[in-house]
């Protein structure tokens, strides 16, 4: 069992920045990748960014150059630095990881990000 606890969402004006954090606890020994997904009202959940234990990253085209994912393996924590935020970034952001042994997906509770003037 892996628990994911997110923090850092909120309301920000267009062009502003936010930093999300997600701390994993429990049986984290089989975690390889950690990442962020988001889901806007009426839309499917989509990958925003993920990062492997070795630091390899992947980003959605819509956030490349604006968002940066990073990871502290010692703390089992992943971060998402979001800059130049746009109204279309408004969504609930979910932290995600997978146990590579059991193939079980784990999700955080979600944190709301609202970009509005």
C-alpha cells in the first residue's frame, strides 16, 4: 500500500506560478515513476508530467517550457513547478505512481488549481 499526499494548489492569476508537492509513504520500495495528471470539468484525466527514479522526465506538449517536474528520492516526494499559468491549466491535479511489482496504480486525493483573474 502506498499513500500519496498532495499540497500546493490554489487560485492564481494568469501568468502566475504555483508549486505542487506530493509525498509518498508506505511500501515505496517498488516505485519507479511518479507523476502528475490533471482533470478539468467535462474532460478526461490527462498526463501532465512524470519522472523516473533516475530523473528521466516526460511532459505533455501543452506544458512544455512552462512546467518542471522534479523529485527527491530520499523523501519519496515529487514536485511540479508551474510557471506562466494559463486559464486552461485550471483542473484538479492528481499525483500518481505505480507499484512495479504488483502493477497497482496509486492516486492522491487531488488538489485544485484555478487560474483566473
